[in-house]
């Protein structure tokens, strides 16, 4: 048999003699402090205006550092269904005539689209002895003469086409190097010289430079696998993307060394940039921001030319705006961004968001206080509008129905909850025109909380699991409405306020009358 519950000396129903006034006083003190702060700020603003004939508010453009919002995903280009669909795009370039060129290395062709994503045509034909078509096109680049340069690792050459895909010529080093080199990324300086990353000879990962006529001018670099970013300057481990800045600096994505190296156009090393992951494709925009394709992180990172990170976009996955082994990047004349998303079989298109106005910045404590003063309304609004939560049992509603006072429960600032096992007793029940299944919400509970409560109380009273569930829900609500004196006593012992129907009506009927007449009440 369960041990009798020893209750407190006070009656279990109704607030304790001291706690309720203390709670009301705390709320009044908080409200008074907030109102005094607002009054002070209003009076300060009035004094400031009378003395200086202007309000102490900051002007725009106060010198704050502008936070850069990342580019936003727009759409993807995948090509038509069937034979002309993109299958494994690695390189991408955009012409000034608004054509998007993508190397499809699996199909061995170049797919051409307009900048809105509509498919135009494909090409692959070359005239290189026995080789009549591209085999493994990798990167693609445009020079100032609007000639397309396509690197083909399998054929070990760079092939040149016009914008309509007509073959023009072949570029390769002389002698035995033509049989061993393997070109990847390309870019051009102001004189039309082409810089190409070469990963063919495992001991000679390097950069080759060709004149506009296709003659080799110089080469620099060799293979070294660095364990730290600062090791082996001027040496590479699978260099990939290459891009030149307006001031003639050459940026090389040193992929498997997980860094970017910077050179002058003569091949003299200048510095390292700590870029994330495995840097592949590179491009620099008109504002001299460096975009780096991180194939490992499936992201595009954007840096200043000094290596300070500005922002990033993308992420791993197959959804819109996500990448799976992106390889190259290009920009169009409207600053739209095109990313070759290899394993998602598409070219993704991104754009920068519209610029926002520079936010005002307060210049002193008084201006900060005035600008932040509206925030004081937040706790005021919260205190005035927060809902009071009650846990409720069916016997409480039964008694309220006998008194004809169920309507007192249906107030906007009241929230009623009950354990899941009791809620069916409220479902489909209507009293005084009030749907109790809508008024009372079932509340889930934590089994851990139930177990802990039963463990804490087992020395004082034996309680059932259902009683413990009800008490856990009551602890969340902080007030329990019930007619069961045993449950009321247990709730009282764990610090929960308990109201029976009589006390509830006594307290809140007066408050309802006050609201209707416009006078103040205690609730």
C-alpha cells in the first residue's frame, strides 16, 4: 500500500502567501525601469534638439566595414535530353557574345549554350594527323582575339577554335616534350601570351608560356609535394587553374599542395595564398576579387588578391546551389558566375545580390543609446503579451462546468496543456460552446524527466508513472489546475502552483470584469 502523503502546512490550492505578491512586484519593477529608461531617452532627445536644432541620430555612411553578402544561385545548365546532354563538364568559358562553352570530357565535345541556358550546338572536329576529334577536353579559355583554346590531356595538346567551333590550329611544345606534357588550365596576359599548367611528367609539374603564334617562350616550376604551405615555393603538385590579374600577377592553383602560388609573368615566385581545400579553377573579376574552386570542399571561395577571404558559396550535395567536384569557373560581362559542376552534370549559374545601402553607425554613447532605445520595447511587449500556461486535468473542467465558468478558461493570454494520456478526455468535448479539444493541447513529455522525478520522490511517496507524467507537464507549465488533493500536494512539493476551480474563478473572474470595465486588475 502506498505511504500516505504528508502535505505542507498550507492548503495545497492557491498561490503561497508570499510568492504571488513577490512575482507581481518583480514585474512592476521591471516595467517601471524600462519606462524610466524610455522617458530619459525621450527627454535627452528633446534637450538635444532644443540646443542643436537636430535630433541625435547618426548619418548614413558612418564608415562601417561593409559585410559582403555571398553570390546567389540562379539556375543550372544541363543541356537537352538525349545525346547532347552534359555528362561530365570540367571546363567553362563565356564569350563577350554571350555564349557559354563547356568541355564535356566524357563525351569528348564542347557544348555551347547561350547565357540563359538554351542549347546552341556542339563541336569536336580537329585536324591533327590521325586525330580527327577531341578525346578528353579539359579546360577552355578565350583570348582577346576571341579564339577558344581547349586543352586535351589525352591528345597532349591545346587546340584552337573560332567562336563557331571551327578548328584553327594546334599548340604544343617542341621536341620530345610534346609526347609527355599534359596541359590543363590556361590564361592570357595583355600581350596575348598563353600560360598553361602542365602535369604530364610526374617530375616536372610546371608552367609553360607560349606566344600568340604558339611558340614556347619560357617554362618554370617542378614537382614537389609540400607538407606545409610555405614549403617549396615555385614548385607544384598537380597545378590546375591559372589566372592573371590586371597588374600582371600570375595566380596558380597548386591543387594537391592545397595552396595558391603567385608569380610575376617571368615566373619569379612572389608569395603564397592560403586557400581552402583543393584549388582548381581560378578567375578574377573587374573588382579584382579572386574566385577559387575548392574541389574538396565543394565550395567557391572568394578572396582579395592579398589572400584575405571575402565570402564563400555552394556546398556539397546534388541540390540547387550545391556542388559535386566542381572544376572550373568563368564570368560573363554582367558579372554572372558560371561553375562547371562535374558530377552533377551541369553548369551552375550564380550572381551577386543587389547592393544594399550602407547602414548608419552611431558615433557616440548617446547616439547608440537613442538608436537602441526601441529595443526596450521588446521586453515591454513580451511582458504585456506573453501567455500564461496551465496544465489541466479533466476533473478541474468538470468542476468549472458545474460552476458555469468554463468561459473563463477561453482567454487569448491563456494556454492550456495536458499529458497525452489525458487528452482524449478533452477531445470532442464542448462546454458552454467552447471546443475543449481545440482549447486544450496535448503535451509530449520526456521519459528521462519522468524517471528522474519518480526517483526523487520515491522516498516521500509512491507515485504512478501517469502521476509522474502529469507532474512533469505541470512543471513545464508552472501552474496545475486540478481538483485532486493528492496530486495537488505532490505538485506543491516540487514547486508548482496549484489552483482548483474555486481559486481559479476567484482570481480570474475579477480580472475579466476589470478588462470589460476598463479598470485595473490583479491578474
